[in-house]
């Protein structure tokens, strides 16, 4: 199998795993969001630690990298927490669509903090994608729009976190970045969970395990995909998360995105196609 095909396979596995994680998050609706985020990262922490140690990598990273690693970790915590809240309060496909705005926020943050100027085609793609985001959000002047706005916030935090990862790409190994993020999540959220602990039932415990396994598979699938091929060649396949999420939402809860959400999702995907095509020509 060629490197390109391997990258595509790993990206599709990653997309399916993240969609499965989202479905498990939604199914465990009685479990507090902080506890779900904590368990998600506990499992990833163990796997990333094993990979880092086997590769002889420093689990916590170099001292000079700590400011960026800490920023990436805290932004990641905020992003995942907002995403899980959005999943609990939106249909699964809509939550997945809104998270796919994060690459466009990466472009914005990379411009201001890394000095990476995007091509004009990417700017056009951003306008198209944000128009799609508005169709999914369906702005209204009442509190019913809050979950969608939290979903957009998850993309903003994720975009900032990915920008920090981009800045770290020549300084730290992927497994070190993942381990640091997971450990920081456990340290930050464990006191909140212990203050008001929720004891899951047997079925909820299985769902929590599914959240952690899905997140770990998604993270490592993504990492391996980028290892076998340039991001511009395979990143577009990450948008299949929307398709997988829509299928799971329809099969599990009978959720069908409305016409505006479907149109918005198509615009977000179209924006992604334009952006990745432009990046691939640089």
C-alpha cells in the first residue's frame, strides 16, 4: 500500500473514531461534561505515555517548550469541554459541522501569531465556511442559540490550540504534545470532578470507555495520517467526520439535520475543499 493510501486510511479511521466518540458523549447524557472530558483524556494519557516512553521521548517536553505546551493544553481543555457541551445540546451532525470551522480559525491565528499569510483563495474559503456556520447556528435573539455558539467557541479554542501545535511541530514529538495535554486535563479537571463526583452505571462506564478509546484512536490516526502524507493531501478527508456523525445520529437517535444545517454543512465542506486546494498549490 502506498504512503498516500495509508494516510487516507488512517484519516478515515480517525474521522470515524472521532464521530464514534461524539456519539458516546451524547449517549452518556447524564454524566457531567467535566467527567466525560476527564475520562477521555485519562485513556489518551496512558496510551500517549506508553508510545512516548517506547520511542524514548520526554513525556512532558523540554523546559523551553513549556509556555507553548501549557497554552496548547489549556486551550485544548476549553475546546473539548465546549465541544462536549455542544454535543449534549445539539444534534450530533450539527455539533460535528461546527467543529469543522477550526481550520479557518487556525488560518486567522497563524496569520497573527506565526506570520503565516494565507492565500487569497483561503480567505474566500473562510467567508464561504463562515456563511455555512451561520446556517448551522441559525442566529436568534434568545437563549436557544447558546449551544450553537458554544460549539463555535469550541472551534475557536481548537483553532488556537492547533496553532500552538503548529508552532511546536519542530520542537516536540506528537506523542509528547498529546501526553502533556492529557496530563494537564487530568490535573485541571480532577478537583472539579472530585468535588461533586458522579458514579456512572455499568452501561455509562462502557460509554465513558468508548469516549476515551474513540479519542485515542482519533488522535493517533490523525498523527499517522500526517506522517505518511502532507496535510494538504489528506486533511480534506477529516470532513468525513460530519458524514459519520450524521449517520450515527440518524441511526441512534433518529436525528435528521434540517435543510439549513445541510446547506451549511455543504458550504463548510466546500470552504475546506477550496482552502486545502489552495494550500496544496503553495
